[in-house]
C-alpha cells in the first residue's frame, strides 16, 4: 500500500477486528488498575472502562479514537522496522 492512510485503514479493517478482545481486555485491566490507585474524585479510569466496553461490543472500530491510534501506532512500528 502506497500511503500511510491506506495502511492505517488496512490495519483497522483487517487486523484490529480480530484483536478487539485483546485490546478490550487491556483497557479493562487499565481501568481496574487506575481505579484502585486513583485519588477520590479522579475518574480517569472510567474512560478506559468505556473504551473496553465499546471494544467488547459492536461499536465500529473507526468510531473509537483509541482503535485509530492503535492502528496508526501499528503502522508506525512497522515502518520503523
């Protein structure tokens, strides 16, 4: 694929769907870890919990900002190899 944008789209449509559960589990663990360690009133953990829910569910990957970042990071890592 010639453009970075096309490579990111390919990762988003071909690789990430099979890895949804993997990334959802990572987000769920991050939410649990942050919740346990957070100060009272700090709800940062809830953002990870919501992303985990979306990844476990049926929400299209292209509408989940973290999925887009994962795809871009995957392409970036591949380009640097």
